[in-house]
């Protein structure tokens, strides 16, 4: 899955968010760290309150 990261440089770190999910915003010392932090934040948001033994199934919407 691809999403769009929007980002900008502050004094000591990079800030960014996902265009498709603007409620997810984080920071990183480097662009690479920012990207990893955004991925982790997205996964945490999507899997919030989901038990460890969840199952997956693709559905057509």
C-alpha cells in the first residue's frame, strides 16, 4: 500500500504526516527516521484495540 508523506524541516528535526490520514503526525531526526515513525504510527492506529490473534481477509468494497 502506498500513501503520501508530506514533510518539512524544523530547526533540529523533520516533521511529517500522511496526506491520506492527516491525524497521523510525527517527527524524526532524519527523513528516514521520519518515514519509519510514520509507518509505525499508522500501524499502531490501524491495529488499535485489535487482539494479537486477529485474522486477515481481503474484501472488495
